[in-house]
């Protein structure tokens, strides 16, 4: 079965330190990969996506993500965390190009400590 | 440009009552989705509409029905609400396959 895994329910990081939020997927073919962020009592907001090309993708608010095909991973990163980055982060996969169904991970809560 | 709007924002129902959640988008997107979000479960797809005039079941369709009223609007109906349907419901839209989805602000539903 196709799936997306976010192995950490919560990640704690000190402000100013680099952060990584992990995502792995089990999807056949060449999927599109996405990261979304959700702030309290809000809908999900798009951060970045990987379609093809450079394995390092840059997105909003200084976030970037690294695609690794051999490890089927798409980890979210930021060089220097801010307290305002504290939120719930979701990885998502679109299994086949042109399809309309997306699979979401269970989410990782990021807590940045001042 | 309001994006994706949902009504109502909050709703409390008694078991067995019915209600319709409304969703509209003004981005001329072809595809629309209904998800539910539960703690520890992430987002689960209830139904989606790839284009106007079509609807398909997602991962958790039981107990729900949908209507793609026109290109802008996609409603979700609970015919006989159950406590297991207590959740936060999100509507989303998509322009083309492979693009990012745009989400509404959500409806928090409690069934007692």
C-alpha cells in the first residue's frame, strides 16, 4: 500500500539551531512531494514541493527540503529555527503525475524553544 | 480573492442530526477535496472531485455524501451524524495535478 511516514510526532529545537523534520514515502513511480505547515486553528499552508530536477528545493519562510530517491525521503530543513516556526508540519505525496489524490503523513509538531 | 472558504466555522450536532458543510473556491480550480483531521491520524481523504460533474470516494467515505454543485462549490453532507464524526473538516482545491492544494480554514464539528 502507498504510504507516507513522519516518524517523529514532535521535534524540539532551540531557537537559532538547525532543524530537520523527517518524511519517508512508499509510492511507486516518480511522485510529487510536498510540505505544508499548519498554525493553530488554521488550514494548511503550502511550503514547498519537489517535482523534478535539483534535489534541494527552497520554499517559503527560509525552509528547504532535500529529496533522496534511493532512501525515498523528503526531509524538511531550516538552517536557523525561529520561535515563530513552531507549528504542525505535514508531508504529502501525489503518487502519480497527473493524479488528483494526495497522501498525507500524520504530521510532526515542531516546537522551537527560546 | 478569498481563496477557499468554508461554512460554518463551528457546529455542534446531536447524534442522528444531519447537516451540510459548504465549501467554495474562487481560483477557477478543477479539483476539490474534503478531508478530516483527527489527532494522531493526520489528514484523511473523505471524498474528492477531480473535475466538475465527477466525485470519487477517498479513504474514509462512510457516513458522508458530497455534491459538486458547480465548478466553485463542493459540499459535504452528514445524513445521520455519529460521535465518531467529531473532527475538524477541511476543504481544499487544486488547479492541476502535481500542483499544491489550497486549503480552507476548517470546520470544527462536535457530535454529542
